[in-house]
């Protein structure tokens, strides 16, 4: 099975962190690695949870666009929230509704103790479906 590894220039270079932004298999399934509120240097840009969610989804959109896809092509999301609570769920739910309306992708939310970098409070990865 052929897998294309793609690291779009619009996003930070993730290789030093031990991952790639996108793995595209056979041109149909597209796997997008966890996106967070990373700046050009790969570091978190804000301490505010809502800002982290916003920037993470912007970065997800950039990754999808790099392979000719958009939010509507996402089939599955996994979201990771440090210190998950109902307030954070509300922020995330609002963002999901903004992007997908009443047809959000399948999603698993995981409350976690920590993420890869100390400042990270939120991360999202995705599986999208591209054209054959």
C-alpha cells in the first residue's frame, strides 16, 4: 500500500517533533496528525483554551487544503482536551457546530492529563475522505 507523507509549507515543520501532518493512503483516506495552536516554530501560541481550539481547527483546515480537501471531507475527528470540563466542552461544541452545522463528523473526545508540549490544552486529529 502506497502512503504519501505530506508536510505542507503553510504549517510548521513537525518532523523534529516526531510526526508528519498528513499521511495519505491510496488517494482515498487522508490521515491528518494532531493539530494544535502551533505557530511557525511549532510552539503553542496562546494560553487561552478557546484560542487554542480556534487555531487548531484553522491548522486542520490548512492541512486539509494542502491535499485539496476541506472540512466537509472529514469523516472522523479525535479531540484531546487537557483538564476536560463542561466549559471546555461548550467551547469545542460551538466550534464543531460552526464548521459542520448539524452534520458533524464522528468524533471521540479524550480527556487527558497532558499533551506533547506543556502549554498545549487542545489537539485534534482527523481522517478525511478524498476523491478516488
